C-alpha cells in the first residue's frame, strides 16, 4: 500500500520528476539469486524496482500482471530461468508461450510494449539483471505514469487502488 | 431446410419414443418473426415444435452440460456445435456416450434484423459437423480456407494497423460498454469451470465495480482463459447484450497462437491438445 502512497505524495508536490514503480517477478531459482549476486557485488540499479519472488516464472499468472498495473504499478517485468534451465523442468517453457501471447494481447488493446517485459536471467547473470532493470526503469520513466482508467485516475487522484479495495490482512471476508 | 427440419422432427420423435435419449435439444419459433429460440423436449409428441430455418442463430452446445444430468441428450449439431461438443469432451466436461448427435450440414444463418449472413457463418471453416451419430442431409462444401482466412482475420489486421493511441481508445470504448453480465462466459462451450475466477470473492481477482479497469481485466482474462481453446462459434459475441466485438479479442489470440506455435483450429477432435498446455523446446525465443 505504501507503494501507492509514495507516488501520490510525489504527484501532489508536482515538482519532483516522475519515478516509475516497477514490479519484477523474479524466479526463486535464478533471477532472485541473480539479484542477490548483484547486491553482493555492490552493483547499483534503480530503486524503482520491487522484486517479488515467485517459485517459477510459470507461476506468474497473467492476472497478476493486470492486477499490478491496475493497482498503481507503472511497469511489470517477469524474469525466469533460461529455457532448459527450469528447476521444475518445464515451467518457463509454459510461461514463455503464455506470456508471449498475453504480451501481444496487451499491446493489441493499447498498452505500451515497454510496460510489460519478460527476460530470462540466470543466477550468475547479476550484470544482466542490473542492465535489464535499469533499462526497464528508464523506458517506463520516459513513458510517464500508467493511467489505466483516465476517468478514474482524475477522479481519485491516480489512486486506482480504490477501485478494488483489498481485504484487511488476516481478516475474514 | 424444410427437409432437414422434417428429418430432425422425425428422428427426435423416434429417439424419444425408443427411450434412447431422455431429451432433445433443437430450435423452435420465437416470439418475433424470423426469430428462433432453443427448444428442449422430453416427449415425442412435442417433436412437431422443432423448427430449422436460416434464423437458428443460437449455438446449442453448452446447454448439454446442464441437461445431461437427467440422462442421455439428443442434440442438433452443425459445425459450430460439433466443435463445441468435441471441446467439452476434450476438457472432460462431457462423455461422448452422454450425447446423441443429430448432424446438420449448415449453409449459414442470417441476422433477423438485417437479413444478412452472420459474421460467424461468413467466416465458418467447418459447415459440416465434425462429429455426429447420424447426418441429416447432404454435406455442403466449405469455402477454401485461404479465402475464409482473409475475411476471418480482416478485422484483426485493421485494428493492428491503427496507432497505439487509436487502439487504446478503441478498446477503452469497447471495455467501457461491458456491463459484466457474464453472458459471454455462460454461453461459451469452452468456459466450463464450476467456479470462475470472477466469482472467487475471497481471492478478489475481479472487483465488483463496473469501471474500465475491472472491465478490461475481465475481458482480457476471459480471452486468456479461452484463447487457446476457442472454437469460434461466435456465441459470446452473439449473446453479449452490449454488442461487444468479442471475436476481435478471440481471433487475435487465435491468430497469434497459430502464427507463433502453429496452433491450428480447435474442436476438430476430442483429443486434449491445448497450445498453451504444451511446449516445444525450440519454440521461438524473444525474451533473451
Ligand atoms: S456478455 Fe458482453 S456485456 Fe456481458 S460480460 Fe460479456 S462482454 Fe460484458
Ligand atoms: S469464446 Fe466465444 S467464439 Fe470462442 S468458443 Fe467461447 S463462445 Fe464460442
């Protein structure tokens, strides 16, 4: 939730340059270690990226991607193991087919291609992780904030999150 | 058409009489001129109500799922219904022996208001049922597929030719008109989950608000869920009370999968072979 509030704060002052929020789904078995290695090597990359660890790129349901965008993220990056290296043998092959088609569909319905990207990054490719994240952040910064519903965004000051209230944590619904 | 109508009536009566099926699903005259509605009959005496003309626009396949509980169902199948039936068998929703298929070669249906051929019929690739127990009438010839494909994907190509801003505006308008009645899901022979993601309130995938975000979410995920299995029966677009061009979403997916992974057409057999449910190690690569 604080993620949303950050930008609201930034947006309201109006003076600061736009800092995009990027959500990176990182496979536990490769990219997550790659990001770790980048940290160990003291590599620096933009703090705009929030890394979300998933067991496999095949675990990334396209619903997550749309939900992230709807809830105030400006770009989504999905990272997994190189084809052939999947810890679960085939998860990334399925992810590849599915995300290739889904990406085309998002572009077809008007999303900028830069806002949703997929990369294969292994556990040893710390540099590739840094470069990918940096380039995604730069591309999305160029594009500006993602406004999924122009009418709504104006109405509630870009806090599109209000369109789908999240249940209180641990609460019964 | 009248010959086919007579044979359906005759066979429906015989099947119900002999007890081979408990029910027959066909069409009957609707309330308005040139309109038909689905008909469900349990008695041979009602067979005379069956109508078959060029306004039988409803695809009957999905009804079978609810009706089969009472016993074996006899159902009229044209190309579109037959592919839906195959699809449901492949998805393990239906067993072949639970239905008796009265095959009908079909020349295409017309819109009752304009009198013009339906889009789904103009682009139909299988006018003869691909599966049936008996065929009532002589097979018709299919238009060659290259010719059909030009029409079939013409709209997709037109949209792809627009600029990104135009596409965004176009689809925002489309999604804005959706009232999320879920009729498109209800009629679809591919949408057969007992519990749909939109109904999983605790998971909260789909908010209840009717706004552009939620509508876009619904429509994009609907098409993701059916994309690799859609049999192009056009029921979703027909049932939509708001006239959303849903085939423009379905066909985009269908054509992409075909170009990328040689998906081919769905519902031609009852084997389970979903394009997104399999992979090849040498699939084309673009995420390096
Ligand atoms: S039938 Fe049409 S209006 Fe109803 S949910 Fe589907 S797309 Fe939306
Ligand atoms: S998505 Fe539409 S065209 Fe495709 S199978 Fe379902 S109802 Fe038919």
